[in-house]
C-alpha cells in the first residue's frame, strides 16, 4: 500500500482547537521516540480525502523541510456530526 502524503503546519499558539476547526483546520500532534512532541494543524478537507483511502496505512508528513513517516495513533471523531476533532500521529 502506498503512503498517503500530507502537508502539515505548526499549530498557531494563539488559537484553541475549536477556533482551528472553525477555520477549516484539524488540530493534532506528532510525536515519536527521541523527539519532542509537536503541535500541528492540518487542512481538514485534505485530511478527509487522504484518510478515506489510507485508514490504517503509513503517512508521509511534511512539516516545512522535515519529513516524517508516521501512523495514526488516535483519531477523535464526533459521531453525531461526523466531524474530525483531533488526530495524533506516532512517528515510526
């Protein structure tokens, strides 16, 4: 299975997760062994399209010039509205 490629950005510290979701971004985090956890934000629409075809697969995440191979550790969904609330990626 091919890796899903996704561009991520560092999360804006001035906005809380609810404000990020209102602007079309999905809050999340990226963590792994021997690295500091990073708070990130992803375009929600781009994530939804990539997630449909790659629910359990590997992801190639681009944060500026850095690239990370990761898997989704946890995805929080509001099942009443089918809205994605938060995603956690674990670097592999």
